[in-house]
C-alpha cells in the first residue's frame, strides 16, 4: 500500500445553475482541479453521481466526462452509492493509487438536479431507500429522516428548537463561502418559523436541491512532495447498513457511520480528540446529531447538545468546527457531488485557503459522506503535509 | 408501477408473510432469506399477527410521484409484537392524535392507483387497535 495525497482541488459554485449542463459542471470542476495540481493528463477518472439517469437522462458518465474534459482514452467509470457517491468515487480512486494500479487519478463528483420538476426530484431521491418496503408506501426521503428525528426527540426528550444551532452554524459559514448556495446567515427564530415539510422536519432542517461539481487529483504521496498544495489522505474507510431504517438493529444509531469512522481512526492513528474540523453529512439536522454520536464526538442522545448556543461549540472558532464552508445545509447538497465537496473543503482548510472561514491551526480534518438514511457511510481523514 | 414486482410481494402486502429463522427463532419481516440476527438461511414462511405499536411517525405535506392525490397522509415505523419493525401508512386516524407507543393493527387498503386505466396497488396500512378501544 502506498500513501496517497491530494494535489489539486476544483469546485463550481453550488446552486440552481440553469446555464450549465451536467457535463459542463463536471468539466469546470475537473479542469480547475487539474490546473490546481499542475497536471495535463491522468491515468483514470472516477465520477461520483447518483441521479444522472433519472434527472438528466444520461448514464455512462465515465466515458462522457473523460472525453469532454480532453482525457479521451483513459479509464473512467461512474460510481453510485446514493448521496454517498462522491466519497465512494474518492474511495475507489484512493484504492487505485494506494494499490499501485494507477499513479494519477482524478475524482469528480457531479449532480444536476434542478432541470427536473420538484416531484421528479423527490421521487428520484427516494431511490436511495428500500423501494419495496419503504418507498412503495409513499414515503419520501424527507419522511424517513422525519421518522428518525421524531423518535430522537421522543427518546431523549429533546425539543425541535434544540437542533437550531446546526442550521444557524451552517448558514453562518455559508455566508463566508463564495461557492455556497446560501450565503445569508439565519437566526434561531427563523429556523423555528420555517415551513414544515414532514413534521418535525421543516425547511431549515433540510439541505437544498441544487447543482454542482467538485473534483480532486490523487497521486502517491511520494510524488506529491511537501509543497503548499499537497494534503495526505490518512484514512479512507467505508461501511454499510440496511437500506431500510426498519431493518436496523437500532434506528437511532448509525452503525455504518460508527464502523467506517472506527476503521478510519485506526488507519489514521488518531482519536476524535485529534480532529480539528469535521465536514459531516448534515443533509438534515437530525443527521448531524446522529453523526456526532456515531463518530464518537457525543454519547447517545447528546449529539444535539453540540447545537447549543447557536452552535457556538461547532463554529469556526469553536471546539469542533463542523460544516465549515456551509455544509450540506448552506453550501448545498448536489447529492452525488457532496462527498467530493466535503473533501475539497477539508483541503481548503488544511492548506489555509478557507478565507474568512479559516479554522486556525487546522492540521487534521475529517469528512463523512452518508448514502441514503445511513446505509453507506464513507469516512476520510486528511492531514496537512 | 411494475405489475410483476407488485405480484411478487403480494403475500407480504396482503398477509404480512415474513420468515422465521429455524436457527435462532427470530421472526423476520420483510422476508430476506438470510437471518439478520445469526446470518443463517431463513426461508421458512411465517405470518405475523399484524399487531404492534407506533415507533415513530410523520405526516407528509409533499409527496413522491403517484401519491400527490392522497396528501396529507401519515406514515410510521410500526414495531410488531413479534419483534420486527416495518414502514407503513397509518389510516382511520386523525394525524394529530397519533402518538409514539400507540397500539395499532394491520388492515388491507388501497395504497395507490396508477392513473385511470392502470394498476391498483393494495397492501397493509395500520389503524388504531380496535379491540382495545372497545374494551375500555
């Protein structure tokens, strides 16, 4: 096994990008990452994407994007693991470079969601859940998260308002990220008054439907040198759970998040206390609480306490900065691209290139990307060279 | 909707036919052929009673395609008395009266129609347990 480093990053702004097609979004991110890395060729391109077939009526993205960015001829595949597709593609790229099969790999996450009508997108997102035993009963992806949030509030006797800090923190950080979809701060009061989607989940608990693409360039760490740009991947680990929430041993414990983070901590030789910032999968505010518990930052039922005081302890200058560039909630959640955005943002932090959102003395950062309601969870731990 | 796919799950949707593990005895629903508790083969059919309680619930105000006309409707995780949990709609109940822990029982209802000329999908929903209501 070889150590693997990231030597280039690229990202498009996230939002309703009607003037950009799927292939143009991917192009912009890949070309930016190649330019940042100072490379003109690659051995392979792995594309993380969830919904191109459903929403853009286009599959076969590996070859499509390789050709479109001027890399015709190289190995290229699309990787799908629902909302975890981006980190799954990175994991595959990591395995290829660590295993010595490739030396220069580009990983791109891309999603184009806003061309389709809202109902189509709602149905498409539900493809991440169990079609025969969840979705067939009329559940949306929001509804599944609402079931978790309601149970959490019941079991731990937590009011809805206790989650406000996750959303307030994400929007506060989104305001400092020029690529974020939402760049305005919100108040806890605005969180409380937001329109209900599936009780208890309201609009401010939920990440937005959007378009975007992000990319990274991977090389063996021996090649990367110790220049400004290189960030080492200390750990890459994934784990699975049942697709359906009702099939889990304990619906309020994200077992795959626990398993993948434990593997990642062991690989990296670190503990949660060593993590300087954490890009977690805040697709819904309940997922923030559950993620913090499964990854060892909080005891069961206490993940939500990180949101106290408008999220002061998870702010940029807090004890554990999370969603430092806005997270899924404010940067946006272009589903198959999200896992790559998270890692790009950790690289920005570790390079000291996060602008007004810079976490001071950031040395080790973690990103955790979740597919579905917790069935695929992929954790990466990165460190400045 | 896919006709053959819905036909394959008819015993589950109409009669809650799951499985029982011959190794460890756990009841399993939905059926999965490998016991999730002991990972041994588990293909012995077992019909569940259809009685359980609400583990969690939500009322939907926007719906996936094909369910728009039924809004608003309440969906739940139901913990069956034999142990397994499943996901289903609640019926015959005011959404404001649903509570976690509420005893419920299975009924067979229309889940959705695929347009005027299309398939009608029937299956399990859960309503507040009637026997207990009349007994008190």
